[in-house]
C-alpha cells in the first residue's frame, strides 16, 4: 500500500484572495450522492478563500459527456453578460455627467439609473470547475467518455484562456468514487473529498491568470 503522506496536494505557496472572483461550477447529475458531496466540498473551499456566495454560479447537466459543451457555453455566457453590462455602466456615467451639467441650470435633473440592488458580479468567469463522476460499467462507455471529457475540458481552457478545473472522478469501482468524495465506507475510512482540492485549484488558477493576462509574472 502507498504511503498516505506522499500523495496529494500540498497547501498553495501563498494565500490567495478570492473575494473579487466569479467562479462557475458545472456538474453532471449522474451518481448523485457523490456529485453532491464533491460540489459541496468545492463550494466550501471557494468560500474559505473569500469567494462570495453570490459570485458562485452553479449549473447542472445530465452526465459527464455534457460537461465540455456546458463549460464552453458558460465561459462564453459570462463574457456576453459582461459586455451587456457595460452599456448600463456607460448610461449611469452619462446620467452622472448630466447631473453635473444640469446643476447650474433650471432644468429638472434626470435620476441616475438604479444598479438593480444585486451585488452579484456580471464579470467574465475567472475559472470554471467542471464536476462529474464516471464509474466503470461493463461496456466501453466509461473509457470513451473519460477520454472525450478530459480532452474536451483541456481544449476549452486552452482555447478560451479561462482556467477549467478537472473535477471528474474516473473510478473503477463505487468504493473508489465514494472514498474520493469523502464518503468512503470501507476499511480505509471516509477518504478525502476531492472537491476541496478543486475549489483551491480554481482560486489559485484564477489569481495567477489575472496576473498572467496583464503580463505580470
Ligand atoms: N455512465 C456515466 C455517465 N453516462 C452518461 C453520459 O455522460 C451522457 O450523459 C449520456 O451519454 C448522454 O449524452 N455519465 C456520468 O457522468 N457518469 C457515468 O458513470
Ligand atoms: C450507454 C450506457 O449508458 C450504458 O449502457 C453503459 O453501460 P456500462 O456503464 O455498463 O458500460
């Protein structure tokens, strides 16, 4: 048996501040109990690093095969939302300018437009965590999906420049999956919830990528 102290993710070299980040989680619903634990583990770690609840967007799809498409569409939707939000910012700036202009005249002043009261970000997503749980059955279904999903998710992050965290368990048995979701029921104990690692990875990649896109190393 391997030494349990060797394997696994050490703490990040610096403490990252996620308070300004917008993160999407997209998860498959296949193998529901495992998925729920992984999603919760991810959310717990995102929040622990300062990501605000309202800036964590959670979406679901039926199975892991759907993850690459959904991940890509979510990244694009975040970009569209952010560019749609820009005109209203210009409009409120214009309103503010006209308030200043009109302050010395007798004309009635227009009211600045309301921001809508929500503090949720409409910025592009800083990272997406794509979560699924594939468990080997009796056909080649598992192998094809594992291969397609891992390649698909890698391609998306390289094509879009948005970090995609590979939150897909590829387990040969139910017990392997349960242990990796912190739900183990065997002699090895409950195991470690890998969702926690994915939450950490999302904030770390989001923080580093914010620097990298500005040419800061
Ligand atoms: N067997 C598993 C699946 N299969 C379903 C596919 O992912 C997909 O939804 C279907 O083929 C329709 O396109 N999905 C998992 O996430 N985990 C499995 O173990
Ligand atoms: C296509 C399917 O979802 C299913 O028949 C795959 O079977 P298995 O998981 O036993 O390989």
